[in-house]
C-alpha cells in the first residue's frame, strides 16, 4: 500500500521560512508529476506548485518568487522551500504524486501556521 508522508510543517512568524518534505512509503512506479496543494477551512484546495519528471515547474501566482519546488523522481520525494511566509499562507499543505497512468496519490497533509 502506497502512502505519502509529509513533514516540515509548523508555526513560523511572518517573513520566516519552512521546508516541507514528502516521501512515499510504498513502491510507486513511474511517477511523472509531483506537486503541493493547500487548503484552509471553507475554501477549495488550491495548487501551490508542481514539477514534472522533465523538471518543468509551475506555481500559483500568490507564491511565485517566494516558494520553490524540487523533486527527486528516483526516490519519489518532493520538497517545497517556502520563504517570506505570510499569514495568508496558513493552511494544510498536502503533496500529490501522479503516475504515468494518471493515478494520483495523496498525503494526509501537514499544517503550516504563519503568525506572530
């Protein structure tokens, strides 16, 4: 059974930084796309950043220039470096991996709280 496990969330002051990690605990073959998503109560989940096996990346406008996604497709691991964090970045951040057949795998999420 495949599980994605996120880590690195926590409480940080505005302007601070955090690095999120997501690793797969089971055997997942042929991952072609990995990404980070976030959700706050009462809102739809939104894409934060994605990366493909070719290295192409995409970011939500709200995080461009502040967040950086990276991934290791040989280890099925994806990371999100977050800088200059703002209170409205507060959310549960979840990772997603998609294999070449379009099957998605999701993590349970890690809470990021930006507050003074």
